[in-house]
C-alpha cells in the first residue's frame, strides 16, 4: 500500500514538472512593428492627429518607436512672420515623444518649398541672404538641441531631369531660392551651421527618386561623398522611397547597395507604396493589388536588412501610416491606398508583410 502511495506521488511530481516546463516556454508572439525590428521603425505624424484622434494616437504608440513631424518643423510653420517664431506644435510633438520614449527625426531645415511669404519676397545682398539662412538653421536647431536625434538638414536639392542642383528653373518647379542667392555650396554650409547649433544630432541629406532615377542617384552619391571628403559633418542619407508596386526590385536593390557603399547611415525616410501610379479613375483595390503591395513592403524591409550594414541602419519610416492620412490621393487627385493601415486604421496585408520583412 505504501509502495503504491510513493509511486503515485512520484507520477504526480513528474506531471507537475512537465506542466511547469510548458508554462515557462510559451511560443514567442511578435505584437507590433517596433518589437519585430532590430532598428527603429517610424512614421511621419501630425500634431493634430495626435491631439484629436485617439485611434491615430493609439495605433502609432503601439506600433512605432520613431517619428518624423510631417510639417510642423518646416520654415513656413515656425516663422510665418520674420522674427516671430512659434514652436507650439513642435514642442507638443517633442513632449509626446519624450513621454512615450520615441525617437524624433526632425524634418526639415532647408527646402526650396514650404517657405513663408517674407522669405520669398526678401530682398538683400548675398550677406543678408547668408544671415537669413544661417539664423534660421541655428535658431531652430538650437531650440531642439538634445531633444531630437537627427535632422533632415537639406531636402530635395537635386533636379529630376539631369541630376543637377536646383537653381533658377521656377516654371518647372525645379528652382531653389537658396541655390540662387547663396551659390552651390549652400548645402555644405547648411550642415556646418546645423552641426554648430546641435553637435550631438545626426545630420542627413534627404531626397527621392533613387530607385527610378539613375542620374539623380549618381548625383546624390557624388554630392555626399564630396561633403565627406571635405570633412563636412554629414551623418546619413534619407532615401524617401515614395515608390509603387511597378518599380523594379532590381532597381531598389541597386539603389540601396550604392547608397550603403557611401558608409553613411541609411534612412528609408518617407516610404509609401502606391498601387495606382497611372491615375486610373475607376481603380478598385483588389486582392491582387493588395498582395502586390504587401510583397513590395516585405521585399523592401528584407532587402534593407540584408544590404545595409547594421551600423548604418538608421531605420524605416513610412510617410504617415494610414491611408486616411496619406498625402498621395489629394496631391495627385486620384484613388490610392499606399500605407500599411487602411482608412479605418485596420491592418492591411501590407502591414503583415512589412512585419514579416522586419523580423530578425
């Protein structure tokens, strides 16, 4: 009888140990984009969305650990009147990011667009223009010193048609007021001024078209390499990648290879993937289109991880994250669904494929 008792007790102990082993080793579940990735995953956001839409805010907090302000840091938003700066919206974003431990990539100090009327009508000699230029960069960069991790210092300075710097071609939209008044070396000085104001921040040159415009890609690489050779404090390249489902995967791969070869940090900085690049009026977002878009998101994430060395991986950022907030439908006046979340902030096939592409 005593023997049976001990046998039964031993069996119970073994069964309990087996249950404990199962309890301490549950299957690992990837809950969101940021936890799937070894590098920051971000999105462009708006202060209005964060303040007024709890679904927007909640989705962003759950999924992302890096943000880029959509428009709040641009010149025309901060200093609409000369000498009167307003950082209210910017400071809200900074405080939000600090509260939730989110990296801030600030966008942008120098661009040929988003300029206040007083800059467009400004008249003065080259010294006056240089003072305006330097004052804007250093006032804004100093205000956010220690609060942002990085800046897009110069944005979209290279033309699409031939890879030259934007200059006087106003009628085609290729002109730059900075290039006209400050000469071609304004880019180098912008980086120097930004570094003087915030020496701890990473500084990026940001542009689009690398995956479809060979001359522009070559010009960009030449530009950043020359800045490096001169000792100009440039840290990285922003590859915007406003792309579409028809862009060649070979082109995407080649562009990332060439950019990574510069040795600079590489930030996929404004990713979205259009499914209607030909502006079809009656297009329907079919399962076929959804799966093609999903495959492209996965390919981009996997290729970025495979090609860009870990030390150069600054992260992947989409330009907003929901189709509801995308710039593409309004800008091109067309139907499109370019982002990982649909207009109701629900996950699309693109989300799950991006998640899969980010997993280590």
